């Protein structure tokens, strides 16, 4: 019983601290952090469902990798990378929060983040090279290509390098379909590769 109460106290301490801290806040109220965004904005409940699905896949993949890293320590690196990607995607770190906090344009922050992610991915694949000789690595390559292509579309649009008559500039819906569609395909492939990789590790 005592062990269970200690475990419960450890689980509750951070949420309780956050709740008590929020109670004394003015502009940052608990409603802003707990109410459904769709209800708060007055938009349909399915708004952003694919974006939310992507975040769920990031975090489920990170959880599986980090849990598997208990027995396969080399999975800690892709697990942490996936966790950071999920946090960035869910909290819009490189798009809104960090540019606001740093007082720097997102056109400076975003390329920097993309370069860091590309370097971390390359470092991860290099470290895991001995385990990446199986045909399934094509799934990871497809994920990387889709995510990279999505980033490229975003950067090209933001840079204003395209002619105003270019389809990506004329049709915002098409631009979002292409950018976010590639991103979703990349996340699904990333999730599929690493969850399958972990399953094969546990079977060995």
C-alpha cells in the first residue's frame, strides 16, 4: 500500500503543481489549456484531425522507441529525436513559440531547425548503420524523403521565390494539401518503420 501511495504521489506532483500555478494566473487560464481548441474557436470538431493524428503517431512512436531502449540502448537516440519532432509539431515550436520568445523572424528559426533535424537524422542513421541492412530501411528512407519534401515546399512558399502565378502561390489549398500531405505520409512511414524495427528487436 505504501509503495502504491508513493507511486501515486510521484505521478500527481507535477500535474498538481501546474494546476495550482495556473490558479493564480491572469491571462493564461486553465480554460486555455484544457478546453478543446475546436470548441474554443467555434469550428467543427474534426478541424485539424489529420494534424492531431500526426502528433499522436509521433508520440506513440517515441514511447515505443524509448521503452524498447531499456533493452536496446541504441534505440534511445531515434526515440529522443522522435520525441522532439513530436513536441515541435504539437507545440509549433519552430513556427511560433521560439520565434516569439527569441524575438527572431521565423524565416531565420525555421531553416535552422530543419538543418538541425537533418543533421540529427543523418547522425542517427550513421550510428544505426549495422542494424539498417534490411530491406525495410526503404520505409525509413521514404519517410525522410516525404518529410524533407514537405519542408522544402514550406520553405519555397515562405521565401517568395515562386512567381505569383505559380500554382502553389495561386491556390493555398493545393499548397497545404501538398505540404501537409507529404508530412502525413512521412510521419506514417516513420511510425511504421520504427515500430516494426522495435518489434523485430523484441522477437530476437
